[in-house]
């Protein structure tokens, strides 16, 4: 068995435990259950907005290929995309197939258009671009024409074309509509924004998702990267090591993962070393309630 095959087997068994650079991967990777099925997924995944929107150029694609390999080699699997993200679905499909990892990914993508026919065409195109006959999670992007698409998704779930159904948004203005949908419609997943500085989802959405047994994916965990500028030049607090945190990236992600309603967080990155850093948040201890109070004061 070669080194990669060996790493894949170990990661599948949840037995990875090693240090890379300053990242401790004290195994096993943390996984959480999707409430509607009890299937467990790794708590840190990968977003592809902007970062995976590249063309055919080999030099643009090479680092992204390494990002996907890093995700899988270190126990991750969840990748989120959308037809709204330019070439991202195609790049994920192409690179994961070249790496022979396509079937190891938990692929989440979205429908983002108006009308039943247009939605079906768009989603069929996503299957082709992602090189999949089955997609793990199909989400209605920003609730666009959700009442129409939900019917297609329910049919496709029954037929086995998709495994899970979800809705997404990224702004507080949508929270009351999301509450109404959660209360009225069976869903497997909600994808929503949440971070150290955008905490409104804690108030009603997280408790409601738990009550309705809906898994929660967190988008924009770094506020589109701007959280890093808030701590530029600042040293990580010494007490961060009490929850096995080695970087500001892990600090922001572990804050999110300390929320029991959160199933998975999907930071976007184009850099393999950032992917590894982010996955480090899925290993070791999580912050306690008293840590969380202190963490808020750091940004
Ligand atoms: N409505 C929706 O459905 C919706 C809306 C927004 C986002 N999303 C999804 O959520 C994902 C995440 O959100 P996002 O990509 O907008 O924002 P984000 O994850 O908050 O931030 C991404 C930025 O952080 C940087 N970064 C990542 N890891 C880092 C690290 N360890 N250290 C330093 N910098 C790091 C990335 O730059 P580098 O490339 O240099 O690493 C990138 O610029 C998206 O990619 C998308 O899949 C969905």
C-alpha cells in the first residue's frame, strides 16, 4: 500500500494522529451526526466561492488540487459549491476525478435560479460538472424560488439522486423567512452565516435547527477573510492552548464548533497550508463556555 492509500485508510478509520508544521492532528478527526440520518461528517470542510473559480490553466489549478488532497488526506470530506460560483463546480469535479477522490467527497452544491424547468436544467448540469450520478446535499441557494425547487428536491431525494436537502443564506435579513421554512418544511440541512462577530444565529436559528433535527453548516466563518485583519500583529492568547488551538484560523473555527447545533463549518481557501490549518480545528479539545466569553473580547 502506498503512502496516500495508507493515509486514506487511516483517515477513513478516523485514526490519523500526527503533527504537520505547528498543526497537531491528534486523532480522530471530530465528526458530528446529521440529525435526520445519524450519518457522521467531519466538522471542518471546504467552501469554494471565489477561491475555486479558475479556468483551465494548470498553474491556477495546481494549488487547488493540493487543497482537495489536503482535505482528504487529513480526514475531511465536505466540499460546498454552487452554480453561482463560476467555474467552481467544474474545477471540483475535474480535480477530484484526477486525484481519484471524487467518490470520497461529501459534495454539497446548490440550485440558484427561478422556475422548475430552469432549476432542473441547472441541477442536471451540476451533476455533469461535478462528475457525479448522486449528490450528497442539494441546497436552495439564498432561498431563491424555494417553494418551486423544494418539490423537485423532495422527488429526487425519494429517487435517490440526492441524499439530503437544504437551504442556504448568508444575511440576518433572511432569518425570519428561514424560521418559517424550518417550521413548515422537512429539511436535512440549513447553511447559514455565523462567526465570532456575527452571532445572531445563536438566538433563534440554532435552537430551532436542534428542535427540528436539522444539521447546520456554517458559511463565511472568517467574515470572508476580514477577521484576520482584526487580529493582525496580535499574538494568540496563551490560554488558546487549553483547547488545542495553534492559530487564529483555528481560534475562529473552534469558537464556531463549540456551538452544539453546528454540524460543519466550510471555510473557503485556495491555499493548501490554510486548508491544513483549518482542518486542525477539527482535532483536539474545543473551548469551554468560559473560554468562549474570553474569545469574544479578542476581536
Ligand atoms: N448564501 C450562501 O449559500 C453562501 C454565502 C457565502 C458563502 N457560502 C459558502 O461558504 C464558504 C465560506 O465562506 P467564504 O469563502 O465566503 O468566506 P470565509 O470562509 O469566511 O473566508 C475565506 C477567506 O479566508 C481566507 N482564509 C481561509 N483560511 C485561512 C487561514 N487558515 N488563514 C488565513 N486566511 C484564511 C481565504 O483566503 P486564502 O484563499 O488565501 O486562504 C479567503 O479569502 C464559501 O466559499 C461558500 O462555499 C455560501
